[in-house]
């Protein structure tokens, strides 16, 4: 099964990946928390390119991602703003985003363009690694290609971890009420041994 709007070198795999990610996005609960990190950096492989990826959280469910990519005939840099949506808790989420890129091709010279991205990522339990797969179509300006449809796989190391509570805060409601009551009792005070 292929989708007619996915043409080029990506072929049927890109269409199937995009369909699976869109289905997951439609079925996912909107109230779940997003990613479990603030800053993560690592390696990205896909579409005949290799490179570095860095994600920095700047809003509760949004990140900026920077990509530095190299292939046999070109070098490029991309910046993407991404919105994360939780799937079954904070360890698994999908994201949507957009941005732009600039680069240099050995034959065509300087090029640029606009990017969109849809992906899914998973924070591996007990180790500070995030793995992700994404589909990142681009519209090219001043390039031999008018559009590209690459898929990629990334592995990122979590540099700055998001503080989370045990089991995603299942027990936080009771603890918060108790701590508020303790603060109120402290402020009433007046006794010699009130701490």
C-alpha cells in the first residue's frame, strides 16, 4: 500500500511510516504528558545523510531541534520547532513540527528550504537514552530536487533530565494535600517545640 503524494526515493516505506504515525496521533490521548527531558543530543541516520541532533525544551510540550547533516555531496543545517504529545505516559510520545534549512551542495551550490516533521520517540527505561523515528518532508529552493521525503532514526543521550515523580505523579495528590496542611499547622505555631 502506498500513498500517491509520497514520491521520490522514499517509496512505499515513507508512506507506511507516515500512515502509522498519523494513526497513532489520531488515537493518542491529548492529556498525557510529553517528553521526560529538557536537553538531549545524539546521532541521526537516514535519507542517505548522517549527522547530529540536539533537542532543547523551551515550553512545557515544545522543543527546538537542531540538525547538522552530512551526505556524500552536501552539508546542511536545520532548525525545527516541535510540539510533543504523550502516548500512554511520558516515555512514549509523538511530535509534529516545522522549520527550515540551509546547506551547500557540491554541484548546485548553496540551497535552502522549508521542513515539516512528524515522528515518534521513546525514552528507554532506566538509562538516559531516547530513540526516535521520523518522517521529514522538505521543499527545496535552489536545488536540483524540488522536494525530498526522507525518514530517519535518531538516538539521543539525555543531558538534562526532566524532574518527574514516582509513577508519573499517581500519588502526588495526597502528598500535596498533606504538605499544605503541615505548612498551615506550622504557621499557626505558638508552641515552644513547633517546627
